[in-house]
């Protein structure tokens, strides 16, 4: 059994649904750390990945990373089922940065925006954060099983209840979804399109992160090669956790005129990982990025 299977149960989803952020977060964290206590091989994998990246692999550093990985799952469940409390947290506990102006500027000018999302910080809260600012978003992700419908239903309910922008979810797990065509079409129409770039898949290539060579990019350079800087902006947002229920939105802007925009996105990620290694969920799976996908 994996950490995901251990945590993503009907009982836990129902718990997050009925309990407040404070109490359900505490319970999920206890369960996740209990899983790691029983699976030292998973702990060693995280420690090894930290060490490989030149990050703090001490007992304290590993403990913080394990907590961050578990909290990633809690925040996922929260966005799957909560709307009232999610809106309250976003309105009151998220410090918005100047990057939102870049988004609004691009929308006003009719340019598309590629939002390079990573598995860092409160990543699942990014979509409702943008929606709350009145922005429509096309969100591409891998949502197997019932996760897609639960997430879609709650995001739709969120938009309807609070009169926010809307989110169109594109499920990579749907074999019938023409994901590249959808992304290119949306960007060409001047929309905001969000997809992860820090995954290793069949379309990835070697990139540099913190001076280490890994495989990543998720093929986003192939999508972006269809456009130039006059038509599409590129942003990388990071929702940095500043407390148990508070966040700060940091955003970097990149240009398609760059010789390597994907590497630019990794440079932005590297700055955040160096400052807050415990907030990078991918420390659990980073070893899969040490070589190309077969």
C-alpha cells in the first residue's frame, strides 16, 4: 500500500468534508506520519532524494519533508470537497502578489497565458485562488478514479456560490481527451491554461534543478513551441505555505523569446525548493526523474 492509498479513503474524504481545516488537517497528518513510521523504506527514499538534490537530509530535514508530503494530500482532499471554508481561507489567509496583475494584463490584451504549475506548496489551492480573482482557468491534470468528478463538482459549486471565475478541468486520465489540442486551442484563444511542468513523462527532457540533471518539463516546450511571446505569456506561480492555514502567492514571469523557457521555469522552482525544501511534494517521487521514461 502506498501513502496515497493509505490516505485517500472514503472515510478520510468524509472527515475532511465534515470537519474544519484545523481538525481534519491534524488527523490526516497523524495518519500520514503513522504510515511513514510503518514504512521506513519510503522514509529512506525521501532522505535519499533530499541528499541527491543537495538539500537538508538530516533527521530534522526529512521529518519536515514527510510532513509537507502528507499536507499536500490533505490540501488535495480539501479542494475536492470544501467550498465555503476554502473561499474564506483564500479571501483571508492568502497574501496575493503582483503576479496577478500580469495575468490581468495579458487577459486585457487578449494574450494567452501558460501557467506552469509545480508540485510545490499549496498547489491545489491555486485554481480557486485565480478563480476568486475573477479569472477563468483551463486546468490540466491527472485525476484518476472518482477524483475528477469530485474535484469538478466542487470547483463548479465554488464558482456558482461565490460568483467567481470558472475552471475547465481537462483530465489526462481520460484516454479520449485530446489534451495537446485542447491546450493549444485554449492558449490560441487567449485563455489561461495551467499544467504541471515538474513531472517526468515520455515527452520530458534533461533539465537542471539546483545544479543537478533530472528529466522533466512534461513536454510543455512542445506545446509552447506553437506560439511566440506576442501571443502567449508564461508564468510560474508558487503558493508558499507561511503557516498551518496561511499562504503567500509568489509568481515569476518568463518569455517565449528565451532560448529555453522550460529551464527558466525550473530555475524559478529551484529558488523555492532551496528556500522551502519541505514544501516540494515531489521529493516523494523524484527518483523517477533521474532518467528518461522507458
